[in-house]
């Protein structure tokens, strides 16, 4: 069904197009996506969660039972994978990246996990119709054009709970201030609220837990800080002085390094599976 004559599934699909009017290569090309993860994993000799993941885990792990068989979709390098595996009977992971699956297999072996199964495949095209107590995915939806199909498949594959997670804004505050001053900023087009709206359109009323987080970026030089924090400015010509003046309001120099701390959030959307 459509909600108020608005198709949120189609909106999701259209929002995959970037500011140039094209879908980014990683979203369309499996080889480009594999190359991205292969390069990222090369520099990650051991499993280490992103700093914010622990706070999300505190909320997430309360949703699992000890006897659960959990499916994790798109685990990446394991922000939640091993924390989940410690709490449940069995964890099955599916990821489209061969590099990620190999990395997680090596880390599972090193950590001594024997309750993990790893599948190299795309969730969207995986044809097995197995059932799991819980189906979970975090930040794994960016390539999934058919978001309605994806969420329905998660719903159909779970017997107890479905959990959809995503990091969300706000954007870095200097970008929002620049936007208010008339700059053209490449802001994110898809967010957790789009997922909630799609679920509503599908007839699923999900609970939503917002987790408050903070990110702290530390730069070894002022020039590095400037380079990293002007990438979303789309204007071909802009005032360096104005941008630096605004950035200086949010960046603190400490012992020759530059720290930029800003708030963001994670959304955990979850529901008991139902027939649609």
C-alpha cells in the first residue's frame, strides 16, 4: 500500500542517485564494492570495533536470548558480530564481500568461536529460505535498491524478532552552518526515517530506539583537518576564510593536534515478524 499517496520505496530508490545525477559505482558494481572492502580489510590486521559500537551494543544485546540462532546481514568487519556470538547459541553471517568473509573467518578462528557460520552471498539474491530466531542488519542497506523486498525477506526469515540498525545524523555542525549561509552541501539523502516509513508502508509498525553517540576525529595537522571537513562542499568556488572561521568554532587544538568532536546517533528499529 502507499501512505498518503506517497511511495517511500520509490523515494528510497530515487535517493540512491548522488548530486551528479548518477548512482555511485559502489552501489551498482559488485567488483567496485569488493575492491573497497578488500582495501579496507588490508589495513585491519585484527578485529577492532569502531569506537561508537560499544554504546550501540549495550542496547542491541538486550534484544537477544541465549538460545537464539541469529542471522546477521552485512556484518562488515564485525562491529557487532563477535559481541552477538558471545551471547547467542549460533550466529550466521552473510556478506557480499569475499574479503569480509575471509577476515571474519580468521578472526573467529583466532578468538575461538565455534558457533559461527559465514556465508559469502548477497542477502538480496540468497535463495535459501531458512528460518532464524532473529534477523539483524546494521548499516548494510546502502546498496539495496529493492528496500521493500529486503525488509520483507528479513520479516519472512525471522521467527521471533527483526532488527534494523542504522547510524544517523545530525551532520557535522559546520556543514549545517555553511548550508544556512547558502553553501551547497552534499547531505545524506537516505536515513533511518526512510526505513521506518517503508516499514509503515509495508504494514509493519516497528519500535525505534535512538542511541546518543559522539564522534571524535583527531588530525595531525590543521591542513589535514581542513581537507577532511570540506569534502561535502559542492560549490566550485567558496571562501576559504569563511569556511575556516566556521570550522574553528568546532575544532580544538591540543598538543599540536586538532580535535573535532560532534554528536550523532544510531537508530535500532525492531519488530516481531508478522504475515503481510
